């Protein structure tokens, strides 16, 4: 799930953000506690115009282009402010992985990718900042929009009876048994009173206690910020690969049954996991329904996102300067 939004993105996706300290020009919009500068708007417009030209499409009138880009910057600012209030942070590891993923999607090595950025006149630091901003926006959307989505068993049943559902069933019939794991976890989220590094240090103390024989379930009940599992002692039940974010699956794969992992970061915060046991399970029917749920959830997400963004904008204080 994490960084999944990067799939298909290219260099041209990212619009440079200006360093506010370097360009003290004029404010074109006030967005709650943030401002958008004329230089930021101009650079973003230039980048979008270049993308349109590269695609061989006609440019819209400058007034329309400016209005569209300004609206995009306003909505991005609102989401970034929400992320800041919620304590959303992007670790260096997440950022490096995201940049490497984009380079790979462009079929370039890291060095070649940096050279291409330089050729386009995009400083690496600005590109990385844009990636960081997009990761934060994606995390905010994942946390808040998904809460508004409900997929019922009847929705899945109806999908399975459709032509698309029948084709999915044919593919699932050939599935092999799945390697599942049973694990507990503890989540510590950065917050207004505990920054990202403080959250990691706090979790490391919990890990130390667990590794010295402390009751992992009791520690999860006392400290975990995951309301869905904390009351169950952090118990996640039997889980299949792909149900959790990739970082979580990777750490589970590297942790022996009975062991407690070191702290690791995902888009949700800092985790530690205790792997209890593993098994091979024929999951063809269950996986089929999970895949159907994922398809339906993705569709509902795409439908719900514009409505959520409109609500976010309607509730904000926005002043566009003339």
C-alpha cells in the first residue's frame, strides 16, 4: 500500500516547489495558515505547460491554465497542513525508496536519473521535496478517505456474479496455497507531543522490554496506538501477504517465529511485530473475495476522493489575491 501511488509516475509528474526564503515575491493565495507565492505558481504552470507540450496536446489559454494550477496548489496545501497537524512524517528510508522506485519506473539507474533531472533543470533537492509532499498527501488521503468507504458482503457477492467477477474466479482457481503468518504488533504514531524520532525511541524501549521477556500482548494493550488490535494484545490474526503494507510483510518475512522485530517505519507510524507462527493455507476463495474487495475499494476511493477534497476546500479559509 505504501508508495503504491508512485506506480506509473515519471519525472514530469512533479512540479517544483520554490524555497520560500529565496523568493520573497508576492502572495497569490492564502490557504488557512499557509500562503502560495507567485513564483511557486509560475514554476508549476511552466512545468504543466511542458508536460502538455510533450504529450503533443494544445495548451489551454493562460488564464485557464493558471486557474487550474492554482486550484491544485490550494488543495495540496490543505492536505499538507492536515498531514502536519496529524504528525505525518516521511523517513529518509521511505523517501529514498520512493525516489529509487521512480528512477526504476523510468528505467534509469540512480545516477542516470539524477543526470536527467539536472538536464531538465530540476535540482535533486527540489525533486525530493516534491516526492516527500506527495507521500504525505497520499498518507492523508489513505487515512481519511478510506474511512468513508464501506464494502459490504453483498457488494462483493454482486461483483462476483458480474462478468469481471467470473473472470477473476477463473484466475483464482489456479492459485497455489498461500503462506500465512499469525502475528502481534505494536504501533506508535508520531503526534503533536511526540515527533517521529521520539516515537521511534519510545518504541525501542518497548521492544527492549519485550525482548527481555516482557509480555508482548500486555505491552500492546498498554502502549499501542492501533485501536483495532490493541485491545486484543496487538493480535492481527492469520494474515496473508499483501494484506499489510509492503514494509510490514517484509519485516515479518525477516522475523523468526517467537521473535520480536526491531522498530520499523510505515506510512502509519513506527511498528514492532512479534511473529507467532506460520502456515500454508488454501486461500483461493478467500483471496478471491479479498481481490474483489480491493477492486471495489479502489473504485469507491476514486469516486469519494473528489467529494472529500471539495468538502476540505469548502471548510477552509481561502483568499485569492488579485
